[in-house]
């Protein structure tokens, strides 16, 4: 699974292949979620190629969290997003920051443990 490095990227758009790899899901699932969640609405080129912005990816992240990690049904995720989107967004942002801190700490631990 290849995560998109948003902190070191200044790109405006990402392909469906990159987004699918980021979440470790099939591209068909992302296309399906587009039909189920109005907030997921990637730009499409004249040739029909989907181009996802960071906002699109954040919206997908919310749906992924509710459906894949919390085990909600699509209807349950829709209802939760319509009532508590800001709260869920904040929680996910905190989780992502904590994961980043954990990686930094693990990196520091490796540096301290490695013999010089």
C-alpha cells in the first residue's frame, strides 16, 4: 500500500489509481462511493479521467473510516456524516497527527538504539 505524502507534495490532483493505493481499496469501490456520497465528487477530464483533490481524499478518508474501520453500513455512514461531519473530521485529524508523532518517536528510538 502506497500512502500519498501530502506534507511533501504540492500537487493539486491525484489519479484514481493513487487514491485507491492510498486506501488499499479497489478503484471500483471509489467509483461506487462517488454514487453513494455526494461529497465525493472528483473532477473529470474531457476523456472521463478522474482527478481527486485533497478535499476529495479527505472526504473519502471519512467514508473509509466509518465504513471500513468502524464497520458502519453506507446508510449509517451517510447519516453520521450529515449530522457529525465536523466532529468526525476533527477526530481523524487528531488520529493522523498522533500517527505522525508515533512515526517520529519510532524513528528517534531507532537512532538511539543503533550502534555508532
